[in-house]
C-alpha cells in the first residue's frame, strides 16, 4: 500500500461528516463552532491532499486562506456568543429559542 | 514509513473528531479539537507542507482554540451537556443519518475518481516539486509566498477586508451598551428556569441543524 | 471573449466599484476614530455617497466595456455585463439600506457608525462575489459578506432576539460555508485549478470526430459532481432556498430591520450571482445535470415559503417566508438555465431589491421604537392615518404579490416565462399557485391597512425624510419600471451570462 | 541537496544508519542541557535578584548554593501530590505536560554552535560526520518557535481551569489574554527579521547575520526591543507576571499544584526563559557568531559566544524582574495593543519600504524621511483615536452614573 | 411615455389614437383625481364624470368609425410600440365586431355608474379606483397582445377589490378577499398558458417569441395536446371570471357586498371579461381545443343556467337573487359561445351587452331601493308599487328584459343562442331553454313579493324615483327597448366578426365544420344574419 | 522621552546594587555573624506562662480558642484537684494545643487571655519535617521552671534570644488595679521584667482617654 491522495480525501470525508453530525446534534453553540472548525479542517486536508496529488501549489494557497477565514469566523462567532451569554446564562442553542422556528 | 505515520495521524485525527462530537464538557471538546488539529498538522507535514503545518498549529491551536477556551472560561459555560437527551425527538438519528449519507455519498463519489495525478495541463511554475536554478527544491513557504502575492494577491487583500470586518464586528458585539435593555422575552426566561411549558410551545424549537443537507 | 490587456497591469477601473465601496467604509471608520463627534448626517451622506460612487463607477465600467468581458489581477476578477449589472444592483440596494440606518440608529439610540460601515464592507464582499472569477476570491467575498451580515443581524444590542438571530445565522452560515468550501475543494481536485475560466477549459474536453471536426464534450468525474452538489448546497443556504431556509424567518424577525432590508436584497443578489456564475462557467450540461434537483428545490422553496407565510401573525416573519418564496421564483430563472432564464433572474433580483428594501423601510417606521412589534395591528387603518405611506406600501405589497403594472409582475412573468420556455410546466404552475397563495398574505396586510378601522390610540408615525425617500424611491421604481420595464429588461438581457 | 539536519524529516531519513543514533544523541544532549540550564538559571536568578536587593541568596546547598535548585527539586519530588476535589482530574494531570513538552520542543530549532564564518553554513564535523549543532532545521524554522509558544499557553490555561478553584482560573484567564495579545507583537517584530533574512530557517537567519551584521542593529533597534518586551510578557515574567500575581491570585494558575506536577510547571517556565534568550540571540544577535580566537578549538568559540550571549539575556530578564514593578492589567493590554503592535507593524512597513526603495533605486534618505514622517503621522492618528475613545468612554460613564 | 404611444398611433392610418385614448383618458383621469386635494368632493366627481364621459364619447366615436362590413380587427396602429423587446411584447390595440360593443357598453355604463350613486366616504379614492377600473377593462377588450391582456385582466382586480372592500356592505372584507383570491387563482394558470403558447409557438416556428394575438392565432403552431392543456389553463381563468358553475361562489358574495356602482360594473362589464376571453382566447386562439372541449363547456353552461335559476329562486336577499340570475344569464353566453355557430355566437355577443344593460339597471334599482329602505331582504319589502309606481315600472321593464321578453333586448340574445345551440346540440339547448322559464319564474315571483301586496310601515312611504336617478336609468331603458325592437345595427356589425371567427375555426380544425340545422327554422323578422354573413 | 531615561535610571539603580555591600550577615552558622535585633512588636511563637509559685496561669477558659481567627488553638479545661492544683482557682488548662501550620500570629489570643497565661515570644525560626511537630502541645508551650520557653529540637535560636518578648498592649489593666480600669498599660510578665510603656500611653501622661 502506498500513500496516495485518495487516503487524504477519504479521511477528510470522514472528518467532514463527523463535523457535520456534530453541528447537527450538539446544542452548545461553542461545540457547534468547534464542529464547524472540524469541517474546515477536513476541507483543508482535502485541499492539501489534492494539491499534493495534482502537484499544484494552489490547493495549499487555499488552505492558507481557509485558515484566515476560520480565524475571522471564530472571532465573530465568539463575539456574538459572548454578547448573548452576557444577557442570559445559557449554554445550549435550543435553550435560546425566543424566536420560533 | 509515510504510510505508517499517516495511519497514526489519521487515527489521532479521527479519535479527536469523535471526541469533539461526543465530549460532554466543552473544555474536553476543545482538547479533542486540538488533538485533531495536531493530527492534521502532521498530515500536512507528510506531504511537505511545512509552512501550512506550522501555521495550522499557530493559528488554530495558538489562537482559535485558545479563544474558545477563553470564552468558555470567561463565561463559565463549562457545564456538561447531557447528551442523553435528544433535543428534538428524532433529530439525533436524523442527524446521524444525514451525516452517514454525506459520508456515503462522498466516499462513493471518491470511489469513482481516477487516481489523482498531476494534470498534463498543469502549469510547471506552480508545481510543488519545482526546483530553483541551483537544482534545490523550492521550499513550500517560498512557493506559497510567490503565489499568494502574485496570482492570488487580490484574495490576500480581501482577507484584510475580511479581518477588518471581523474586528469591527467583535468590537461592536463586545462594546458596553448604555441605556436600558429590552426585556428578554418571557419564553426565554421560562426556558432558562426549565418550566414545563416551554417544551409545549416550542413545538418546533430553535434548531440550528434543521436545514442540513 | 475575455480580454486582458496586460497581465502585469492592474485595471483599476474594474476594481473601482469595489474600491469605492470598501474604502468608503474603511475611511469612515478611520475618520470616526479621529474626530470627536461625527454628526450622523455626515455618516449617512458619506456612506450613501460612497455607495452611489460605486454605482457610478460600475456604470462607467459598463459603458467602457468594449469587449465582452475583461479580467484583471491574474484573472481573479472579471468585469462582464453580468457582474457589472449586479454590482449596480448591490450598490443601489446598499445606498437605500444605508439611508434607512440613519433614522433607525437614532430612534433605537444605538450609537456608533458600525452599522453603515459593516453594510458597506458587506456590500464590498457582495461586489467581490459577483465579480469573482476565481473560486477562492469568490469564497472570500462570500465570507466577507456573511461575516458582516452576521454582525448586522446581531446589531441591536438591546434586543435579545437580535443577538439570537445573529447567532443562529452565524452557526448555520458557517456550517453552510464549509459545504461550499468543500465543494470548491472537490472542483479543484477535479480540474486542478480554481480559476473559473480554467475550470471551464478543463471541464470541456475536445475530441476529434471521425470526420476530422472537433467536438467539445463534457464529462464530469465524481469530484466535479460532488463539488457542484456541495456548492449548490452552500449557495442555496445563502439565498434561503428550501430545505436550507430554516434560518430565514428567525433571522429576519430578530434582526434590526435595516439589516433585514440589506440581507434580503444584497445577500440574495450575491448568492444568486454565485449560483448563476458557477453554473454558467460549466455551461448548459451542468444545468442538465443539476436541473432536476434544482427544480425540486425551487418548487419546494416556492411552496414552503408561500404556505408557511400564511400562518404567520408577525408581519416581519411573514415577509421572511415570502422572501423564501421569492427566492424560489428567482430559482426558476436559474433552473431554466437559458438566456431568458438568466435575464429573468437578473431582472427579478434588480427589481426585488427595491421592493424589499421599500417594504422593510415601511416596516422600520411602523414597528416603532424597540423594533420589536410587527403584529398586524400596527398596520390597522394605516390608510386613514397616513394615506401616502399606506399607498406606497400598497404598491410594494401588490408588487410582491405580482399584480400587473408593478415590477413584481414583470419579474414573475419573466421567470415563469423562462420556466415555460424551458418546458418545465409543472414548475411554472407551482410557481403561479405559490404566487396566489402568497398574494393572500399580502392581501391580509392590505386589508388591515385599508379596510380596518385604526385603533383608537394609534398615532401617526413620524416619517423621517430619508426613510420617506427610500419608500418613495422604491415605490416609484416599482411603478415606473412596472409600467415600462423595457430599460431594465434590456440591461438584464444584455447582462446575461453565456450558457454554452 | 538534503542537509543532515533536514534528514530528521521522514522522507530520506535513513532509519538504519548512524543518523538515528546521531539524532538520539542530540535529543538527549539538548534535553540534558536544558535541564541543567534550568537548574542553573533558577540559581542564577535567585542569586542575581538577591544581589540586586542587597541580600545573599541561596548559599547552603553546594558551593555558592549552586545545588539549591536540585535540593528544591528533590524536596518537591517527595512532597505529597494533591488533587483538589473540584478538579477535572484528567485535565489537571495533563496540564503540566502540556506546559513542559512545548518548552522542550522549542529549543530544537536553536543553533547553538557551528562555524558560520567565511560563508560557512554552520556545519561541524563530529566523528567524521557533518552535522549542525542544532536538533533540526526545518524550513519553517522559526515558526516552530511561535507554534510551540502558542501551545505553551494550554498548560497554563488548562491548569487554571481544571483546578476548579477561582484564583487559578483568574490567573489562567489573565495568562491567556496576555499571551495571545503579546504573541501578535512577537510575531510582528519577528516579521522584520524574516524580511531581512528571507528565510524562516534559523540556520539561514544566523548565516545572514554573520560577521557582526547582527539584526539588532541592521533592523534598527526597534524590533529587538519589541521582541524583548513581548518575549518577557510571553514568559509571564516580571513585570508581566500578572498571571501569578501573588498578592492578588495567591499563585495564579498553579495554586492548586504541588509536588512533581508543580515542579513541571516550574521547569517549563524556566526552560522557556532559557529558550527565549536563545531565540533572541539567534534572531538578533547572530546566534553563535563571534570571533574565533584560536583555530585549534574552533568549534568551541561559537558555542562559547552563544552561551555568553544567552547568559547576557538571562541576566537581562532577571534585571527586569529586579527593577520593574508589576504592571496593572489595563496597562499591560494598552502596552501590547496600542504601542507594541502598532510600533512593530509600522517599523515593519518602514523596513519593507526601504527594501523596496533599495530594489528600485530610490533615494534612501528620502525614503527614510518620508517613511518616518508617515509613521509619525500614523502614530499621531493612533494616539488621537485612542484619546478620543477614552474621552468618549469617560463621557458615557458620566452620563450613566451622573 | 404616453406621448410616444400616442405619437405612434397618430402616425398610423387611423390618424388619431382613439383606442389608446380609451385607456389613457381614464388612467389620466384617475391620476388627476388622485392629485386633486382631498376635500374637493365635487371636483373629484366632476373629473370622474368628465373622464368617463370622454371615454364614453370616444367609444361611441369608435362605434361610428367602425366599418361594420369587415370582420377583422380595425383601427390597429401600423407600427406597434414595442414594450419589452426581448419577448416581443408590444402595445397593440384593435377592435373588431366582438369587442366593439363591449367597449361601447363599458364607455356607456361607467359614466352612469358614477352619476347614479354617490359614495358615502372617501370620495377621492372611490372615483379614482372606479376610473382606473375603466382603464383596465378597456385594456382587456382592446389589446391585441397576450401580455397586455393578462396585465389588464389582472389589474382590474385591484380597483374592484378596493371598491368592494372599502365601500361595500356588511361582510365586505370577506367578499373582497374572496373575489381577489378566486380570480387571481384562476388567472394564475393562465399566465403559464400564455407563456407556453408564446414559447411553444416560437420554438415551433423558429421565429422570435411574440405575444400578438393575431399572429399567434393565425400561426396555430401548437400541437394538439399542448393546445388542449393551454386551453384548459385559459378556460379556468375565464370560468372563474364568468363565472361558470363550480367556481362561481365568489360572485354572489362580491355582488351582494359591493357598493351599487361596483355591482353595476361588476355585473355589467367585468363578468364579460370572462366570456369575451372565451371568445377571443378560447375559440380564436385554440380552435381545436375549443371544439374538443365544447360539449363539456356547453354542459357546464347549461348547468349554470339551471343552477343559477334554481339558486336565485331560493334567495331571500334581492341583490343576491339578481347576482344568481347573472350566473344563469352567463350560462347562456357560455352555451352560445361553445355552440360555435354563427347564430349562437352572435347571440352570445349580443347577450353580453344585454346582460350588461339589464343587470346593470337591476343593480341600480336594487341599490336605490337599499338606499331608501336600508334592507334588501325580500321578506321585509312589499307593496312598493303603491308608494313608487314609476320606480316599479322601471323595475318591471328591466326585469322583463332580463327574463327575455320578446320585444326587449334580452329576447334577441337568448333566442339566437338557443337557436344556434339547438343546431349544435338539441338536447342541451332544450334543457337550457327551461332556464328561460325559470328566469321568468324567479324574477316575476320576486317582483310580486317586492312590489305587490299591501305596503306596510316604511314600505308605504318609500320615496319615488328621483329625477337624477331617472336620468341615469333612462338611457338604459331606451337601449333595452331599442335593441329589443331593432337589433339590426348591432347584429350586422357583430356578424362579420363572428363569421370570420367561425371560418377561422373551420380552417384550423380539421374534420369540423359549422353545425347546420337540417331544417332551417323560420327566422325572426330582424334576423338576416345568414344572408348577410354569406355576402362576403 | 524623559520616561525612557527614568527607566534607564531605574535599571541603573538595581544594577548598581549588585556591587553594594550585603545588608544580611551570615548568621546561620555559629560564629558566622550576629542576628539583627528583632523589632519590638514581632510576634513569635507562644508560651504559656506560670505564676511565680510555679502554678500555671491558664485556667482553661477557651477564650483564646474562641477568638482565634485561624482556629488553630485547641483548649480543654479540667477541674483542679484540691490537693494538687495545677493553677490557682477552680479550673486549669488540661489540654492546650496550637497548630503552627495555621497560626497567623495575630496576637488576638494574647489580648483575649484574662490571666495573661498566653503570650508571644520572639522565637520564629522553627522548621519541622512532620505535621505532628507543627502542633505544639501544652507540654511544649508552657515555660520551663526558669520561666523561659523550652527549646525544641527543631527550633533554631541562640542563647539570649528567648529574653526578648513581643511587646503588646492591653485594653484593661491586668494587674487588677481599679484605677487603671480602661487604661492602656504594659503588663508585667513573669521572667521578663516590666517593660516601659511607650510614649503617650501611660496613664500619668494622658490621664485616661475618655
């Protein structure tokens, strides 16, 4: 068995799915964000694996930008969570249900 | 050897992500997340993406997860979540089902793909194994720099915009606000003290995951 | 087809609308931090001027486009009539939404210039999206847009619902972004590039036929198929298509009304721009592959939007569902995938932006301080109290319902025409049924405004000049271009993307 | 050409040859050296501080008390290991290691010797093998340092949290905010170095500074000063030791720790001090660069110079501690965000401008003047903005409470 | 923009854009009313009257200008103003024998409706909406473009909605909403049909899409199946508007709750949009489908006749009774339309006008009665004849016209329809004929209960018909009698168009020809249609 | 700019200290140097005093235990046997323990004591390796027959250091003289002599402080 990009893709598909399930079943917004981070990492793995397979730098460039986006997302998301938590001592997303839907 | 390292890293990554999925305590989840991120960094190293591995650790582990933990500690929301309660009846099986479906679909799609090889049309200037004049292989960080500040310079500029937005947003959200707050609606208060009726009038409760794939 | 004079040169005219918008916001931010007290009228003037400046540059660019399309910055930005058209729409919508913020911030006593600044930055994200010719740039534009909008949703710090809306929007938005990103990754894997032109080139393979002629054919591999599917999922979320719509009502209801106006116009425009652009670079076969699922999505969007809206008592929430339904209509044009379809979608987007901003402008006024009460009672007997306002809202609501002599009608007419032209009659029929169902809810508001007696204690709301102007502009545009849709339609037709 | 240091990488690494042995020996050496240096550093610090306070300091264990640390360590080793009831046991036990391991790893990229004179690449011959006097020289070199210092925060943070006690929690929250903030300044001042060296590899960075063209001067003194200050803050050392601020927080994050676990924190802390000094030397003071006085023992001189320089910075850290009073929390943040980061950024821009100007043959004096005036302008704007914000805040407070 | 349109028509052969004027004048009138300050009630009224009168005059001018011997569309501009270029939509108006009298009827009824009743509040909006309504209705009858047809067809909903909802009686909100949604629902599918027609035709012929009715009708490029489906989508819209039996339920509500003028217009003009649609867009555009569906439609028409009559008999509310009588009358028109014989079609067109006159007048009378007595309940009325003999006389005349008494206009239409229908389907025609008897039954019975018998209480003091009211009613009465006695000028203008329509159907439907009777029935004195029609 | 120079001056100060003479002598080893004199009010470890006749002053009243903020004192009283009394009066301290891992040397016990049984010495250099050693029992606390504290094995003090005692004040005259009620005065202690009151606290000078 030789290491091929396909290994990366398969692994990232698994991590992506786990992250997606996590976003769906967890109620704590912070853990939901973490699961989103998992998904982003899965994407990064895909990019790197593909870049390696295609022998092309672009995939790695994409990872760089994804990292920036992830950082920005966390900043914004956590700011909102902090703002919300300051008003109410709640940790789970479905406790926050003033709005129906 | 590479295969062995990959497998070890993959196990670390998978165990970490399952840990995030199942950890009751947010702090533990964050620790599992670090584990995953670290594994991913190792996977980056295997394919000689040194720079990415380093910034993966610096940005993710050094900043993002720290921020998570910081917020958890600051807000004191590190109470454990009772995972045995399904928030919405049937949501969890459904979520697992859709997760499984995503995975299945992706794997099935990947199965149809030809081996991923360098494309004949690929630009040699962008090849990862490019060598410089002296025949030495160009480090990935140099290549990344050339590409980011060359071909992708606009994207790089946009990240500046993006980060500005994030900073402005964070400042707005964090700023102390003067004046009276509008009351938190009854339903929210009721929910926080765990009154029974909240489960009734929330026939369709807030659910972040309803619109999944 | 695509012209780039000199790859090393940056064509600043192409970037001008973007620069104008982004720097307008950033400079405003800087100026504010350096001055003691900035009058809010200065902020408004500045920001609206920047948005309009952006529009002006876009118009100049439109006139200046002698070739079909021009790219710059290593082909990561494209200026064709499609992108310029939507840039104009985004610019105008932003200008109108900005005009709403002035009064809103004063009334809600929310100090700070962040709302206009974020709107402008978000709009620059939108402009990046419509002009993107590279998936990375597109994704970054999308994130810039979204990130600002998350904050805009959570902006009303005194309202708990607002922050809740922000959080819901954020969680689901980030979630959907990952799908989009994964899609980009898979497409990259399939083609080895993220540049749209190159992707198109890589996807279309040439083969020599027996008679020596060359045939172009398209053979997607698994990565490409999966990538496109994930891209569509991600963008469907942004435009609020069923089943990725669940955020819309909550977010619309909780968010500050000017933000909602912005979301309903600019975010939708940008999302659809992405959808159209991404589906178009692969040409007609992509539509053939993705047509059926997209049609189902469109139908579901139409019906869910219309039927869920009926049962709402909160007008803002109702309009949220109706915006879902509108997204379904726009999707009709997208699914058709024909020239007509794209032109119709563009027309719809352009006119709907005005409609929806006008409607939410009136809502801003009627909700009163606190921005929380949107019950139908607020509208009772409005025609007695403020006939002009009621009349303007009437025009806007009738247009949303698709009554002739308004832009709403022409837009619906065109998208349904596109669907019919494409042979998807069932979709067209569902669309019309959804239109009728939706008409019911607009009628509900109209009944309340015109046929119900006003409540005794209801006082006339004060109509600030700017908001009044927004409402008036929206209503006038709706009527004038409803009667004479020719100009916009011509532009939209000129702007369509090439579906091979 | 694959260098030996780079052979530590998986590919091309000959697992059967002596390479492996070499690697193991190097690891053990570095490990030992760090442990010993910690021992000496603790003693050194206590001694110097007591000197500066007109005290004697430890002098019982061993000559001049040099074995004091060892004695302390043995004492700690035999003390009772306490785990608070409220603690999160697993994390509580994990935290010290999270602190220690990055501290060890950080040193792996520091070249502690080797001949860089006359275009040498710092390699030495030992037992007929060409090698570098550093554990690894990865291409992203200095980023390993940043990454590890980022990871080091976890130990502090989790220790505080997992103790289930309020002072440690407060200490760790402080620590996190402080370290994250100062890491930005650290990174930005580092960027100036990278601009000059054009490489992330520590070996390259040292090579570029050979013969006294040390970065500390060639970059202007500013990046060095910023790095020094931010580094001190990164280490949670006085005057930035709010993390442990005994008067307020008892002992900060490690209040609940005792025995061996406590000693691990202690070890990590001082190891970081040594490493930080070594990094500063590498980045700004030419690493092992220095005159080779007698050729017969040429391998000795670089090592000597290196350690001498390190000792100077160790002394500086101690000197800081003895001289400066602890900052207040808001002062700490103000210093980091409003002075160090902008200054680092502006200086970096100035250097970049000069570099571009040099490439484009512009008048260097003009660039300098224009650059500096622009910087001044920007700083003025920054300070004005800060003052505006303060005034606005004061005003709103007035409205609120008045 | 209007100037452009006017100029375009001015450049055409007609010289003066009369047809455009028919739409633009009321639209401008509405605009002027809207711009007039709020309190000036008389000014509003004057403007409304002026606008509608000018329109009426123009319609009469069109009538005079119309060349009765020609069957095709007349007065079309040579150079239609393009509206949306990409879709081939243009501003193209025309008039033929079928639409001619509907236009005149519209032009005639609107001034009367405005003069006849005054609103109780919000005069400005009331007049504005009414006048806008006229523009819309005119548009439907005049346009030669499917798109504009749909636009006008839909736009009339809005003013009518407000007229019912704002100035109606009792349950007006419900009625208005029901009216709006029903008709909107009906026309929803029509839009799909319109678009399908256009695009299918375009793709079949390879030409650019066009919305022009004449072009589309002449091309007939649709496949049989497509044609039938599209016909269905049109038919649903028209069926709701007419209304035909199962989808009629909005009508009694709307008619009953509408203000008097609203009822008059609704019954007099707006219902004709549906029947006109059947003629123009059923038969003319989809001849094959129309022929195929004709039996069904005839049955539905007949069901409408009988159902309307039976339901009318059982009504307690006089206005509701009149509303149901409309259902019955329109059943006749549908029957006539789908009999597809020259007689029946001519009768249908004639009956459209007749129904407009007689039911319009009836609604006036019922409305005035309500103004005086504040009730419409038949049981509460009685013996009005004694108190108001002139009123009763007028009512009698109108009622008899509605019943179809020979010598009055109603007879001519119904007779022609039955005659034509008999040729096409004797059984259906026979059943439909009972509708005439039922009409006599419920109307006379109602008349008896309301006007005869002892007058008690307020009934005894009911005021007599006022002069102003009489003046409004008089033209209608005159026409009722005139058309009953001397329908020829009308018939001879209708027939060429109908002839051409029938031959159009024959041309485009294989294996179909106009049904002819084995026995030529002795024709009515005034009925020379066959000869006249065959002259050219 | 002057700020920067101030900093540099500060650094110079500490640097110069390196070369200054140490103020601490090496007193730990015998003959290695002199201990510096203890301040007057230094609170060292406790002693339990005796009367001149050798009777213990402690009467087991537990006031000291009650007042102790660190709750480090444990006292149990017992009745004196008439034929062999430990203290004058009915009761004596049967058990008296102080835990020096807890004691904060606040001196409140001394103030609380009605009989001046407990006082503090200036002995503070004691280091034990066992927790048990930290708990001083009555046997260890009570002064020897010579009225001096007992020297325990783990205590490091030199001859004469037990002579000094901590200075303290009292709210009430301990001598029982009603004239000195509510006056601040120095107490006489067994074996330590009478100390001079500090300035301004003698009743002669102030005449009371009503």
